[in-house]
């Protein structure tokens, strides 16, 4: 009887876990088109370089804890799992918002895999039509209390023939703390294969009007992409001497 009760408890526990990790079939096809979550889950860290006019920006992220370190020519930003810190390397003041930026490029870059995280809800949305082509969409929302901005909304649009991700639409609630109504648009049109996974080569931000993309605004190029199955030395995420905690 005890064994039966234990079996039933384990079965219920497994079923609950399995249900919490279930995805819509169209999203599974998108994930598979990029290499699949089984392969993604074997990776412990992701590192990439963003080419910017004032110097390269190197981001290193622990994929399991989401600790991060961004090394820039004049500043560095880190997240040690509890706090965000900022290091000024010279007298130039960092003009951005470290708490907003410390994981921003990682999330945009690690699409579509970050949209398979726990605490995400999936729904249907109308296709995006751009330059005569229709891209089916998946509505993404977060459960209450998940992340810094759980009221953010996303729309993932994919190519109906290849199932590769084609567009991301997103709202920003971090600054206003109110549910956003305007969707920003990123085009995912250029890919590179890294250790069997299809990751962005270039992301293109677009101007928008009436929650539709119009013309290209700017590109961001990603180079020197590294995925590793080795656990990182966690000390790289700790606040160095001279840095300050970000409130």
C-alpha cells in the first residue's frame, strides 16, 4: 500500500511538472527549428559581443541562474543573483538604467529559448503582415510576480514555412509600472549556428505606427558567440572593488 501511495504521489508530481512545461504545438515547432530545448538545456553559459560605436560590449550569462556580467569600455554591469551592481571605469557617468539593462540584450538574443522559461503563459494572436507576407503569432505573457516586469507582453511571429522566429513585438512596463499599450518591434532575419543551435546574427529594431512595424531604425550585430556546457566560475558575477550596488 505504501508503495502504491508513493507511486501515485510521484506520478501526480511528474504530471504536474510535465503540464507546467507543456507548450503549444506551434511554439514547439519554433523551438525545434532553432535546435530544440533538449540541446539548449545542456548549455550552462552564453557569451556574446555586441558591436557598438563607442566600443564592443561583451555579455556573459549563466543560463541556469541568469547571473550576468556586461563588460563595456567605460563601465561594467553585473547581477550576482541578488543584486545589480555598476562599475565606472573612468569619470564618464553611465547614462542607462543598470536594473533595466543588465539582462536586456541577453533576453533579446536568447530568443526563442527564453520564452520557454517557467511562469510563462501562451495564447493566440493575429498574424503580423509585413511587406505582403503573413507571419503567424504566439502571444506570450508572464504569471504574476515573475521577473522584474511581469506585466510585459510579447508576441512571437514566425515564418510559416521554416518555423524560424521572424519578429518579436514587446511592450515595456519597467519605467512606468503600468501595462504598456505600444508594441516595439525587432526583426529576426539573420541567423548563425552555434553548437547546433540557431541564434541571431543581427537584430533589427523598427520604427512602428499603430502597433505595426514600418521602417528599419537600427541594427545590432552579434559576434564571438560562445555556448558552454561547463559551469562558469561564479566569481565573475560578484561586485568588484570600486563598484556600487544599484537600488
